[in-house]
């Protein structure tokens, strides 16, 4: 499985940072590690949802349910693509 790239981590952190325009090399590494851990947790939660529905395939709603469980106070999906 591929890791979250440094460039992707940097881009996403800075995208959400408002008017802060730089991020240290160490902070990029921490962002990568946190993103990878979050995605692994998201995958575990989505797999649980799929298993409850007796499926072997993770569907978008499984990911949304897992995301709600991981971040219950977040009102929207990343990028404002709708509510969880």
C-alpha cells in the first residue's frame, strides 16, 4: 500500500491553513503520519460497515459512516462535498 506523499500532505495542510503559507519539513512528516493513521482508521471503520451489510465491498456510505464515527462534530466532508 502506498503512503501519503509529502507533497499531498503539504498541499492539504496548507490548503486548510488560511493565510499561513509555509510548513516545516518536520510538520510535513507529522502530517503524513497522521493522514496515514486516519486513512487506516477510516478503512477499518468502513470495512466494519460493509460487514454489517454483509458485503465484501466498501461503498461510499460505509466511508461516510466511518468518517462520522471518527469526527462526529465535523459538519461536512473534506472539500465541502456534502454532509457525512
